[in-house]
C-alpha cells in the first residue's frame, strides 16, 4: 500500500494550477444519465472517485468514452442494468447520486445503501423522502434502496429539507428536471457545486431557477438533450494548498481557480496574517515569512466555513501563534485527525464538537494514518511543518480527492515522495 514520506521544514513557494472540482464532477457525471443523447464533460479531475463513477456506469452498460485531459462522453441510452452494486457504492458514498437520475429517466433504480462511514453515520433518509414526495415507491431490502417511479413518471412536489444536504439537494434537483410539473426545493444547499450542477442541467435543456439560494424551483421538461460542459475549479483543493502555504510561512499562487467561492476561507487566512491577492481566475497567499496566528472557526453549510476545510485549518492552528477554537457542526465524529496530530506533538483538546488547539513552534515527524479524505490532507500539511520525517499511511483516502498531490507540492518546493510498502 502506498504511503507519503514528507520531510518537513521547507517553506512552500511557487505556482500551480487547480483541478476540476470532485464534488461538482460527481453529480454532473450522474446528471448525464438524464439525457437521451451523449453528454460531454470536460475539466474532470483525475481521481479515484471519478474512476469509480465511470466504473459504475460501465457496470450499468453505459460505456463512457474517455478523451484527452479526462474529457468524458457519456451516452446513457445504452443502459442495460439499473443497479448500483454494493462493492462500488461502499467505496464511494456519492454513488447515491445516480438514484435520482435513474428513477426519473428510466423509472426504476436499485442503489446499495452506502452505510456508515468514518465521519459519522451520514444517512440518506432525506434523499429517499424527497423522491417519495415526487411519487416514487421506495423500499429498502437486502441492503439496497429500490425505487420505482409511478405510472407516468415522477411528479413535481414541494419538498423541504429538514437538514441542509448537498448531495440530497442534488439528487432531488436532478430527479425534478424530468418530473411532471413544478418542484420547489426549500432549505436547499447553496454550495457552488449545486449551482454548477444546475448550470450543467440548464445546458442540457432543464428549466431551473433559484440555484445558489435556499429555494430552487424546477419546471419539469419532457427530455434533456446532449451538451458539453466544463466542471468548475475545486475550491477545497484551492483552500488546502493555501493553508499549506500559510502553515509553512510560505508564498503560493494558484491558477485556474475561482476565489469568489472561497470567501469564508480567505477571510480566515487573512485573520491568520496572510496577504491574499486575487484575480478572476487566480489567488495568491504570502505569509512574508511570518508564523500564522491561530484562528477560531465554526463549520456550517455554504456560504459559512466549509467542513471540508476544518482539518486543514486544525493543522495550521497546530503550528500557529496562540490558541484557536474549532467547532464542527456539520458532521459528528470528524475529529479523527486530532489523535494523529497529537502523535506529532500537537496540543489539542477535544470537548464534544469543539477542539481547542494551542500552536507549537514546530511539530515532530512521526508515522501517522490517514482516516478520511480531508483528514489525510491535514496530516500532509502537519508533516510539511514538522521536524524530520512524517510517513502518512493509508493514502488511498487522499487519492480519492486530490489530483497529483505530491507532484503539486513538489512544484511548490516541498520534500514529499510516494513510497510503496
Ligand atoms: C457533501 C460533500 C462532502 C461535504 C458535505 C458537507 C459531495 C460528494 N460530498 O457530502 O464533501 O463534506 O457535503 O458539505 O458533494 N444528512 C442526513 N440525512 C440525509 C443526508 C444528510 O441526516 O439524508 C446529514 C448528514 O449526516 C450531515 C448533514 O446532513 O450531518 C450534511 O450532510 P450532506 O450535506 O448530505 O453531505 P454529503 O452530501 O454526503
């Protein structure tokens, strides 16, 4: 199993380009199943989760054509099997995103229940209830969600999410595009990835308004056609490299990204003492060689501070001046990186969903284990500002969400390499 070996102490300094957003690419790939012609998606990141989605399509008889620079053409008309099997779904929770499109377009879907995962119970009850509100008959048998559309197809409905759910909103949004009549989603997720999905669906002929607000209105259409659509840049990858720059007192410039969707993160980096400059498609951070100051933060749905950046900021706070409080409100049990950071000498106390981090001058390299995607990124950041070597194990988590992370960090001057055990 591959590991990452990091020798800490180098200030990051340099320029890299940001990849397409994983959390946008996955729902957009799922959305291609709604069309009755080929859809081409560009700027896909080269990641395990994307390959898993493509493999899932292969199992269903849809053979995506992979072109240059991971452009993928999907023609869903060749679908033969309306089943997403457990062995793929268990490796990627986001497989649940095919449920809405399949039942809306083909009238039936079987998707394995994703089950628990490392960062809390993460149920899918809200996805199921939303589809039921549109008339789908849903049973859960043998670990599979079996959903059938009523005679004549799904019907538009008013559906209000009890809790804001990103993939839940995306599933109902996709299903509603082909439903009869109007659907109104209240308490919808406002994440930029939801907006990107809506824009792709509109390019395919869907009628949607209100994306990016908490109320999305969809007027169902008879059919969706082919389109060509480029996935937006990854705001979490952008944020992760900025934090790595801040933790190492360095200077980084990130290109092919969109700073306008990173406001909460950029404000916190400025609070930590970074000079942030932005253009339309780039962002740069300069610590002028200074140690960051610890920041307080509280995660919540967009536009507030993203839970997917919490672990990385914890790593920065661990080497910052002062004490910072980190409150996680989106997921239970998302502090598993704390234990590993403590092995590197971090001073962190956890009380319920609050972590109090007191920065030390430098961490100490140690063997550590990645527990989930963003936690693994935080351990890499910790290793970049630690004395000696840090060996990060179980990096398959990191490969799910970061394209060429070691090459990109090397380009910024880090001492990092992949080793096969
Ligand atoms: C998505 C992102 C993930 C991010 C998360 C929160 C993708 C592929 N993944 O995950 O990177 O960390 O948003 O920004 O886009 N919940 C329920 N019932 C449901 C669905 C969700 O109770 O049916 C709860 C969850 O347990 C959690 C909260 O709602 O506490 C938010 O989860 P949700 O927004 O659904 O996360 P994902 O869409 O899975």
